[in-house]
């Protein structure tokens, strides 16, 4: 079972991936360290490292466990869902 905060962070990661912790917190407006750690521990999201101008940036993406949890074959199914598009309008 996921808390409301975990579902919120997970939805941000799913729709904006790859996304950094700073960007997640900017969207939520609160510290998300604990929630991110729980999602990482449960293997619902994972760390994806990027190199940009000599710096290693940590971003988060969803895992295959996320897809299984929500009955999806691919994350694009989530992004192309017409019901979700209507809600976001």
C-alpha cells in the first residue's frame, strides 16, 4: 500500500521521468527525501545517472515493478491515456 505522498511522487516521476529530486520537490513544494527513499526501497523507482557538463546528475525513473503494480505494459500507456489527459486539462 502506498501513501498519498508516495502516490504523488510516483505520479510526478511517471509523467516527468527522468526527473531530479530538486524538480520533484519544486513541483510538490515539500521535502520528498523520505518518500523517494521508500519508493527506491520498494523498487518502484530507480536512480538513473546522467552526465552533464562534467557533473553526474541523479534522476529518477520508474521500474518494471511500477508497470506491474499498475497493470501497464509500457509507461507510454500511461501518457497516452485519454482519461488522464482529460483530468490534467
